[in-house]
C-alpha cells in the first residue's frame, strides 16, 4: 500500500496539495497561548500598551502560536492514504516568520509538496512548503519546510 502512496505523491511534487479554511486569531486565543506557554510578553497580552508603543496598532500573536496552527491546517487538508495508520510530525528544515499576525487577523495554510522519500517498508517522509497567509496582506505570516512521516501497516 505504501507503494501506491509513493507513486501518487511523487506525481504531485511541486503542486499545491492543500488550502485550509480561514481561522481568526483573536485576543482570547493569544491570551490562552500566552498562559499555557508561560510567555505573557506585553506585545501579545496588553492591547492598550501594544497600541501605544508598537507599530502594529495593537497586540500580535506569538510566532509559535501562528506556527502551531499548522497542525489544524494539516488536519483540514491532508487525507490518509490506504493502509496509513498514522501521521507523525517529523520537524522542520526551515521556518521564517515574515509578518506579524495582529489580534483579529484571519490566517490560513497553503501546502505545496516539495519531496517524498520512502524511508522504510512502512514509513513515507514528505516535505511540504507551508505558507501561512494573512487575509488581505501580501506578505505571509510565515513560510516553512515541514516534514511529516506517514506510517503504514506493517
């Protein structure tokens, strides 16, 4: 079954493989992320001070909050292959934060398949370029090379 996935994905290299729905990054989401990551820096959690002392006009999301949305975007857009039992986050080759996400902005994930490598009889490593776009802005929030391992029945 992994062979069929390798063939199907190899044919898709260089093409868009997913585009998620928009999601709003509101102040509540930013505050909750700040709390659970112990990162309460005022540019994220103090709207009054951020409006007065930053060029952003208010608070901005943590870069890692924006990056963490990759999981949601992948769940929305990726489909399992026949015989696949799970997918594993394998890491990143490169992550670049290009534009801040302001409280209230909407973001989405756009995936392009860069490469596919069969690592074993049950493991298929895929690299996607993920661009997290900000609605209404030309510059994305981030671009990264994300590695994922599709694990198949043995």
